[in-house]
């Protein structure tokens, strides 16, 4: 069956989102529901893909568009190109996934010198010239590529000259003059004028919207959001309805619930006598949606009824654009609305409580990235703190950073290791890279549904908009507040997106209420957000089969992890107990400098630390990894010793002890310590280190058992590459354990962090009772890339060039490293069916990687204590995904 290139709204529905794009599918669905949608049609993503391949509209498309326009004329009672009753249309993009503001739109298409009087008869000359001005401006920028600032400067000059506070106060004569000036700009910059054939305008606008799919900002947004490049966009051609015909007209953007907090009340902005672009671009001050209820109570009632219909139909928060033309309400768009992380949890939980969705669906609608943002600290006590500026709280949270006045400066600050705060008059899609780089966004203009607000919420960034009186002089690298205070580039500010306040300097912060509740237990009278998060986490715990442990080497971290829901310790790194002042103990053992005394001290340290950790994790498993770091981390610096020796030689001084130390360090020196004498290799060369740690662990267990507690230690051998290494290490472990506690045995496992270990996992499993995948080193050794150097050298460039879509050290490389993990799981359990399996690298706290581990049937993941709630949530979501796939396989 041939894929259609065009469909009228009446022939589509929401299920056709891949073909019609999100906007077109939802317009079709609203039409099917009988909601007041202007008539129109959608040119499909198939047409876009063909256009992108050839740079030409499909040859059959013009005839299809002609037929659709004729049908649109019948539905509207107007004629495209008529001089007395002209039909005008909007041409809007609409991809499979929402990309707010990233692609192009052209409004008022079909307006020409000849059709202008007919439009004036509909709404007056000021209205007609305002529409014409918008068309020339949008067509010039979107289709002909004229720099947007060229038009903005002329509008600003007109406002200044006439004393108009905004565009709405420009008279008809000024708008007519702007049209002439804009057309001169077209001629100067492109050698073209606005086409006077409506159909030429339409075809050119369609092509321009298709081309915008591959615009820089659209590609940047897709890369950040993980949206595939091959999907293409649909184009929606819709009869224009006008919010700029007078005081009983206007445009608005609203949400069925508050997208910042999740509270169950309609929320949004309305702007009288305006087209939709005026609401979102921040050029005029909007009014709250409730004020529409005062101005037009019947219209407000109708709108709320339609919002209820949409939310119940889509069973989710809906984002709606609407226009009122001379007292008549039209819905121009709906989509499932973007929301802040806090709103995501509250809305999901509330919809489940209301019976619109199941609790499983509620859990699926939130994710670990959102939860992680809610666990971030907030500003401490603000009493007595005088705000530098105040605006609208557009996206909650707290952020501290250095001021950057444009996207490039923000990106550069981030590259220097600074946390930027992007400060703009208003953001546009061209600012996306800077918004991604920033900790927070502050704008002088724009409402709660402005570009800055919507994009910041989607990115999880703190945002304050509409800072009254803020004047920004980007070229001078400064801004001035309403009361005359100056802010300079690079200055540190603190942004509170919950209250809408900006403070000078770096404020102290405190843990978020969500983090505090997860640590201390949620009070039944806690905030709706805390109850939503804790409730969905409980459901995730009930659904998941993947257990969550923590990486911890101190009693404090162990207790924190347990409070946050950890079910044991999956990685206790013994080397962390021997850093700092204790580092020289390992040095003395390796260099044979009073070795016995040093081993005794190491054992004493280990006994104390293990006792504390096992006590904190009483009744839960604690996996202790034997000493693993590169040897050079515990030895004196070779360069420093050599320089010191050279200075002594110059002074004809002798120091036999230092000379012997230099000679010993030279013997142990390695060119590439990360792939040298570490892990099981060091333990094989210096087995006393194994015995000391294992004996301490056994003594700690025995002492705690004598107290009536239930310690459950396990020992893990790192960096194993051969069966013989593991067998020898196991013998040393057994010997040490017998000396410390001859009445029990200890489970012994190994860390899979070398490709060879994964490929011989069946042999290793004959000795190992469990595997834990050390995915940091497994990624490093598989890719041949140092995790410490790669980002600075070339991985960032690889992502910019599209060679890599994600950092393999952040999200597991499933095709390469993941295949090794899969192989090790299969081989290991073929040899030992009861083999325990865990993962304890950085990837164990990454949401996407957790789903992969769960799909392989691992028993647990182990992550840093603060990420335990994130892992719990994602493990529950992974179980839903697995159950859904299993159900699909049986249907």
C-alpha cells in the first residue's frame, strides 16, 4: 500500500503520529472529538523524507495540495487568493516528537497586495497591515533566510519613534510603513520580493518547513533529546483564525494542570488582540488564564470544558494553544505537555489516584533523570536576603553560576569548568546550546509558557522569566535591574526558580525535601510531591526483580545508602580505606620497608572499617573488593625522587635510604599503570595484602556474630584475566579466612572488567560464586580509551560530529561492552546456574543501562548512595518494560 503524502484532518487520528507527526495527529484527533478546530490538512512525514532526499517537493504533491485547498475553501467559505473574501492559511511543522520552537512556521500565507483589501474588510486596516507585516517578516526569515534581527531592529525603531510600548500600540500607518521597509530588506538581502501569487507562497513555505528539520537548532535539540534524525517532519496547513482583530480577540497557551508544580488546575497565559507568536516570544506582557474568566466568562467556561475533555481523552497533562476571534473560541493545537520533574511525579500519582491511569502507567511516566533532579539541594534560609531581581517562577529548583549573556558565552563557560547562568532579554530556539550548557536561565521578557520556560522545564533547568525592568546590554557584557543595580558578565548569581527570585552572589544550599524524606521517611502529612515520589518508589520496589545495592567504604555512606533503600553493598573498595595518610602503609609493604609492621597496621585499619560497615549493613550482603588501584597511586612520585636525588648529587650529599627508595620505585615503575601491576596481579605478587584484609574481614564477622548480629561479607577479586589467577587468589583468601574465623566460609567472586574475563566466564565460574561487572574498566579496556582522558581528548568531538550519540562511560555501550556482559552472563550461568550477578560501575546508576542489566537477568546493580533511589525507580520501570515485552511475545 502506498504511503499517503497528504491527509485532511478528518481522515486522521492520534494513532497516525508517525505519518502525521504529533501536531497533525492531534489536530486530527481533536477534529474527530468534535472540538472547535479550524479546518486543514497535513502533508505527511513521508513527503518530508522524500523532499530531504531530493531537495524538491514530490512531483505528485502539488496536485494533492490543490485538491486539499479546494476542500478547505468549501469548509471555510473563503477562497484562496480572493480579493474580497480571502482564505489565509498557516504552515506549521510537526514531527513525531514534540520539538517546541525548533522548526519553522509561516502565518498568514495567501496574503498579497491584491488580497489585502478583502482581509481589511474582515477586521479593519490595522488588522490587515499587522497580518501583512507578520507574513513578510516570517516569509523573509524562514523562506528567504533574512537575518531575523534585521526586522526586529525596524520594529524597535518604529516603537521608539512613536512611543509605543509594544507592537500592539503601533497604528495602521506604522504597520503599513513597516511592510514597505521589510520588503526593501528582502530586496536588499535576497534580490526578491514577497511573491504575489498565493500558491507560490504556499509551496515555498512548505519547502522551508521541511528544510528546517535539518536546521542547526533542530539538530542540536534532537541530539540532546535522543530523537532520530531520519524521522522528518509533517507540515500542517490550517485555515487562519485571528486573535488580533480587536479587544474581543486574543491568543493563549494553557495546560490542563500546572506544568511546574503539578497542581490540578488549568494554567497558562492569555494575550488580548494578539496572534499566538506574541504569547510565546515574550514581546508583550501576558495575563494569567484566570483573567480571561473575568473578561469573557462564557469563553473561559468553554475552554475549561475542552481542557477537561482533552485531559480525560489523552489521560495526561495536555498543552493547548487557542485563539479567540471576535468572541469565538478555536483550538489550534494540543499535545501531551512538557513538565518539570516535580510536576511529572505529582501528575502521574494524581492521575492514578483519579483512576485515569493505572499505578503501573504512573510509574512508567516518570524516570530516573527526573527523580535525580528532585534530589538536588535547595537554597538555605533566605530570610534577610534581598533579591537582585524578581520575575516569574518558570521552572523550579536552585542554581548558582556565572552570568553569561549569550549562548556562546554559556557554552564557553561550561567548557572552562564553570556553571553558567544564561541571562537574555528572551530566549529563542537559537539559544538551545546555551540553555543545555547552563545551570539556569533568566529572561527579562516572556511568561510562564514562553520559549525559555517550556524548554527549561523540559531540560530540567531552573528558570525565571519576565524579570521586570531588566535591561540587558549584551555587547557591553552587562545588565541593569529596575532599581539600577548592574550585573556584569562572569559575576556569580543564585537563581531560585521556585520563587522567581535572583540573588547576587553564591547562596548556601540545603537538601531537597524529597531527598530528606527519602532519608528520614516520609511523613503522612508531607507535601503532595513527597507523597507522590515515595508512593511511586514503593510501587517500583514492589514491581522490580533487580535489587539495588550501594558502593560504600565508610560507615556514614553505608548508613546513608541503607536509609535510601539500598539492599546491601555491592562494592566496598578496600583501597579507599588506605588513601590519605594511610597510603604509606601499602608503600612500606611493597618496598619491603618494615613490612610486618605495615601489614599489622593495614589489618588493624581494615578490622575497624569492616566492623563499622558490617554493623551498619547488618543482615545485608557486603561485597568487599580486594586492593585494586594502579600501584603508582601508593608509591612515592618517581619524578620527585629523581629530582631530589639529582639535587643531592649536585651538593655531593649521600642518603642511602632515599637512594634505595628511588631504586625500588624505579623497579616498580610502569609506563601504563592502569594496565599494569594492579588488582589480582598485585595480590599475586604480594599475597600478604590479601591475607591481611581477609583475616580482618573474618575477625570483624566473628566479633559481630558474637554480639548477636548477622554480618554477611563476600570477597571479590579484581582484574582477573585467567582461571589460574582466580584459583590462586581463592586459595589465599581461604588461608586468610581460616586464620580469622575457622568456623565459617566466605563467598568468593570476581569482577569482570577485562574482555578476556567475559570470554572465559564459564571457566571463571567454576571458582567464582558471583560476578560483578566493573563496567568502568570493561568499557575502558574494550574501547581502548582511558576514561580519565577521553572526554578532554576526543569523545566530546565524536559526539558533536555524530560519530557517537552518547558517552560510553555514562551510558553502557550495548553493542560492544554490552555484548561482552551478555556473553559472560550466558557462559557463567551455563557453568554455575546459581551464579550471582551484579554490576557496580558508573553505569549501575544510569537509567538506560539499568534497563539493559535488568533485561539480562542480573541480580543487582550497585551505585553511589545518592543514586540508590534513582536505581530503585528505574529497576521498577525496567520490570514493567520486561513484562510488557513478555506479554507482546505471547500475544
